[in-house]
C-alpha cells in the first residue's frame, strides 16, 4: 500500500495466539474491510507477536505457528495488501524504542487501574505473578498506534480503557516535548455486537475458553458447534414457552441474520411455545454458513501458497518500517536525542 499523507491513518491488529473467530470478525475485521475498501484511509494492520509473548513467553512456537493463521484469516475476510499494509510487530524496531520512552510517562498504579488489564489479569489467574510486559502492554499498544500517527483504531468495545490510556500518554508526551504525536480515537462495532458470547453462554467468546467458532472451521465443525449451543435450560419440550434473553442462538441471529423481521417472528414463536431448539439451531447454522462459506473458500485458496503470504508480510514490514522510522526520528528530535543529526 502506498502511503498517502492526505488520508487519515487507521491502525489496528490482533495477537497471534490462534486462529481468529467470529467474535473478531464482527468486532473489528468487518469494519476494517469496510474502511479499507472506502479508499479514504491509510490502513495499517499489525500482527502483534510481541504483545502475544507478554503472556506466552514460554511457548514461542504457539506464536510462530499462529502468525500465518492470522494472516490467512486477514486475507480470507477481504483485507488486501494492495489497499492495506499488513505487517509483523516484532519486525518494526521503532516500536520497541518508542515503548521505552513512553514507559517513563505512566505510573505502575495507573497501569494497574486499567479496567481491561485488570480483567485480563483476573481471567488469566496471574494474581501478583504478573509478567511486567503484560502489565505494560497498554504502553506498548500506544507505541504501536503512535508510530504510524494512527487517528482511528477499530477495536472491540472492551478496549476503550486502552484507548483512553493511549490518549493520556500522547497528551503527556506532547505537553512535555511539543506536538509530535496524534491522539487516537477508537472505532467501535455497532451496539450489541462488540462482544459475542461464547457457545457455552459465557459472556465472551475466547480462544482460551474453547467456546469459539473460528473463521476457518469447516462446515461439519460449524454445524456441530451450532448444535451444541447454549439456549434456554427451562425450554425442555417444544411446546414449552422459551426465553430469548441469554439465549445464545438468538443473540447470534440478531447479529448475523439480515432478515430482522423473520428473526422477530422466530422470537415470538419461541416465547409463545411451539419452536424447538433443534429447529432454531438448524436455521442458525444455515445463516452462519452462508456468511462464512465464502471466507472459508478464500482462506483455502490463499493457504495453497504460504510463501506468497510471507512475501506479502515481508513487503508490509518494509513499508511499515519506513513510516515508523520517520515518526521515531521526530520523537528523538523533540526529546533532544538526535545527538549526531
């Protein structure tokens, strides 16, 4: 992708800790493709392998193996290297240097108060054995964004605390050293689609919880997962009135079925009694399969030439380094660190 200084910069990405699931798809990927295809933005899409190592440092093979899977998922949903710069975090040295400078602008207590970090620490049962890199990843994320002067960041709605912390760091830097960095703004999914519940009814679909539908799941796997979904435990017989609140099947239909009128008819029938869970799950499977089948087929095509995918990432890294190094030069100059310029 050729950088156009007249366009706003969009920066986003994912941790390579496994294949991407439909939560990623509706939470961020669809919006990225839409923004990319509008032609209005410089799109930078990062595979955040360094960030993934903050809680997977003892399993680097997991990161290495997942990286290409995430790249395939990107291409499958419609991200295009001719329109977006896709690159790998660890291959952009400027990010680590910026991170070091920003660490001096935030306190440990502020990092510990970040709601997103607190929730992740609790979920991963770190207690007080928190890897330092994990605690400080909001700072690293700020470096990732500001290196490209990212103005818009498509993220899930649980990432707003991270965006606010990034803005705080940017303001601190600019107040001390001058207006060099750009304050980022989060771009969030439509209301109600920011966080998809897991198949088991858990509030969040997650790779680590094993309750996800992956973009790469084949048709048989997709059907099996849909048929195992949590519905209404009190809806024992077809004729029993059912509840749609907390019923994962209807939550997914609200998100994925474009025929909202038909969804409402199904809800009414389910609540009145006379609509079985098996029937409604079969219908949801058809809806999901219609959405995911083209993605699955594109993914299979790209997977036939893995070296070409790596070549794409290599070129993306070269393009990203050019932009990030320019920002780093401006930061060094503002801080008085360009001694030999």
